[in-house]
C-alpha cells in the first residue's frame, strides 16, 4: 500500500468515526447483520424471515 493509499484510508477512517446513524439505519444494519450471519449457516434463512422475527421480538 502506498503512502497516498494510507493517507486516503486514514482520512476515510476519521470521516467514518464522525458518522452517526439514525435509529432506522441502526435497525436496518442490525437486521442485515443478522441475516448475513444466519444465512451463512443456513441457506434456507430469508431476509423476510429475519424481518418478521425481528418485528415479533420488537427489535
């Protein structure tokens, strides 16, 4: 990785630290994470199943 690449990466990391997600974005991120991790273990898991279960659990 070049010095220019490192400088760009450092800039992006600093910029990302300042980002604040809305509650809706946090919920969407959490559900996406849950889907991604469960679908690896069980290919029969669907996004709709995760959405329904999260809603049922109040998450």
